[in-house]
C-alpha cells in the first residue's frame, strides 16, 4: 500500500508479485488489464475480506 509513496510520480501502474510465486509464461496480458477506475486489483475472498498480495 506504500508503493505509490516510494515510486516516481510518472509511474502509473505496478504489477506486484510475491517472491514465492513462480511465473511460467508472459505477464503481458495481466499487465494490460485496464484498471483505470480501480485503486487495487487482487484475488481474494469475499467472505473474509482477505486478499493475497500475489494475485
């Protein structure tokens, strides 16, 4: 949640992945998802309100 405070103002999107995640194909499609109307996009649980930071 502090990433916006750490990066230069000209950066408009960050793709954050946990260090224990194994990527086996391109992340281009995921990065290209339009998130203009959202502050955060994550995979999570509606029941608990919890989300995994590697989503």
